[in-house]
C-alpha cells in the first residue's frame, strides 16, 4: 500500500469506521466539534500493530507492547476537550505519550507539543509515526516525565496519561499562570481524572471522573 493509502485506511480502518467512532463519542458526551473533527481526521490505526488495526476505531484501549496501552478514544477526546475549553494551548506538555496518538491530536489544537516517554522503544516508534504524518510542532524526548521537561516550561497545559498516587509537585511548578494539569490520580481501580488549574499562583483542583490508566512509573527503560 502506498503511504497515503495506508494513512487513509480501507475497510475497518476507513473514514466510515472513524465516523462511527465519532458518533459513539458524541453519544458518550463529547460535545466539542473541533475535537470530534480531529478524531475523525486522525488515523488511529497507524499507531497500533497491523494485527489489531481492525479494532482501531472501536472505543477501547489496545495493547501497544511493553505492557502499555493506547488510550481509549473517549478518554483522549475528553482530556483534549477539557484542556481546550479551559484556557490557552500555546505550549503543551504530554507525559507518557506511548503510541503518539494523543500527541497527534494535541498537535492540532496547540502551538507546540512537548512529549516525554520513559520507554525508549515507544519513543522511537512514536517519532516514526509523527514523521509519517508530517507533523512539525511535536518534540519528543526519552525521559522520566515525573520531572516534567523543565527546559521548555512553563506550559499552558500538561496532560499525563499514566497514574501516580499523588500529584507530582514538579508538574505543578511547570505550569504557567492560567496553566492546567490534567492527570489521573490513584491506584488500580481507584483512580480519578483530576484537573489542577493555576491562577495567581494558587492551585484549584477539580475532579472530572473515575478512570483506569496504567501506573506512572519512576525512572526510564
Ligand atoms: N496516550 C498514550 C498512553 C500510553 S500508556 C497512548 O494513547 O498511546 C501510558 C504511557 O506512560 C506508557 O507508554 C508508559 O511507558 C508511560 N509512562 C509511565 N510512567 C512514565 C514516566 N514516569 N515518564 C514518562 N512516561 C511514563
């Protein structure tokens, strides 16, 4: 298949399947039209193994190797919606970018996206995908995201796709005035998606909903 055909998809990876996913997200409460358009336009199937491609436009998390998963489309859409509806998106940091799918979505609503991932094999794979899609405002790094990415801070928005038991202080420090951190907090079945917003150097927290993410782990691999 040529590069373009591979990205466009056929059969279970075609535009029709993507549109069905968008209808499902709408039913589940995603209302932001910009987010829905971006989900319709972003080829999720290229971020997963070919053997699983037929499931790419189902609303489910799927394995991407190394015990990690590509996030459920509803969660990707929800986190993106919360961030774009709560403030600026000039500089955005994503921790635990895994496959790079959420990163590609964020790149459409952000000035620059900086990503940190602790598994080097996933970093390489995500870089290839971003290159294939010719996205130029994404900067990916191999590292421990608990420490954020200080060099480019402060960020208007930080999105974390793995759950720590407490909010990492360093991530709050790297938020700009008006900045927001969206992050799952908790262990196993007891996780909550939280939004922390910084105004006048005070942090206001808001609970969004119960969620299930892989754990945020220390160190790199
Ligand atoms: N949104 C991604 C989710 C991947 S799963 C996607 O849809 O593909 C969560 C990712 O967080 C995994 O790739 C895991 O390796 C990564 N991760 C866990 N702890 C981390 C840490 N301390 N720093 C950076 N990445 C981390």
